[in-house]
């Protein structure tokens, strides 16, 4: 037999065995009839061919679910249009507020974004507005002041304030002194508005955890 006819795969070898003149002696050794052995060889060859096809077939992953569009937050009422305390009467009674201030230019055109939510519950309403030309830090404080003014109007007395400005959080928690003459009056406003609360906590969060408030501030700047 020339090299051109040498079986290159196991399937080729099985096919050659089916056509072999020695099939009768092979069948006898296996205790099978020639017909049965031929049938089994054909089955094994088909199975082997299918296994090879499965092995080389490209794996097509299931399509991943489409990611939610950035900024696809629920359509919420503006805080100014909410006349009464939006917290559920049978809920924990804690208003969790994400605030953010943005300034393009620092100083430059600035705006604030505020998201009001019930602790361990849904977002309730929002506030966003342009505040003229100022710095990021002033905008951050203005957002906190506006948030607390709404809470005072609603007679909410337990507030958790979440901000991504580490400087402002450290100032409000007493870790840093407020030296800037631009920030001190705003700091004092926050202190004054928080004095009447039964509970007031300020916590720093990463920017990605404050994305909704950030988007609202930028929305105000773009409008």
C-alpha cells in the first residue's frame, strides 16, 4: 500500500477495516458475523466522526444580556413638588440622601444634584439646578444645604447624607477644620440645619456609588 492510501485518522482505519479482506477472520475472533461487525464498524465510524465535529465546532456563547443604559434611572418627581414627607409611615423613618456638586472649570459653571431615598427602600424624589459660577467644593456644600432644607420642610428628623467629596465629609464630621472663607458660611448652614435632627450621619461614598446625583448635576449644567 502506498503512502497515499495510508489511513490518516481512526475513522479512515475503521473504513479500511470494513473493506478489508481480513474482515472475516476479524469477525471470527470477535465472535461476530461479518455483517454484524461491518454494521458496528460503520456505527463507530459515524460516532467518531460526530465526536470530531463536536470537538472542532466553534463554541458560540449565549448572548449576554444588554447592559442597562448609563443613567437609566427611574423618572422621579422633583423635591420641590413633593409637599409632604415622602417617607413611608410604617418604614424605618430614615431619609438617605446622595448629593453631588459639579463645576466645569473650578471655578466655572456649577450645579447640584440630590437624590432622596428611603433607607433600604426606593428612591423617592430628586433635586437638580444650576447655581451659577463657583467651585466644586462650594457646589458640594450647596447640595447638602438644599437637601437639608427639603428635609426640614418635610419634618424629616433622621438623615443619612452620602457624598463623594472626601474633603467635605471630613469637614462635616470634624476631622478637618474649615479654613476657606467661601466654605465656612455653607458649613455653618449645614450645622444649623442638622441641629434639629434626631439623627444625622455623613458618610463618604465612591463616585460610582453616587452616579445618580452626579448625573443630575450634569443634567442641570447641560440644560
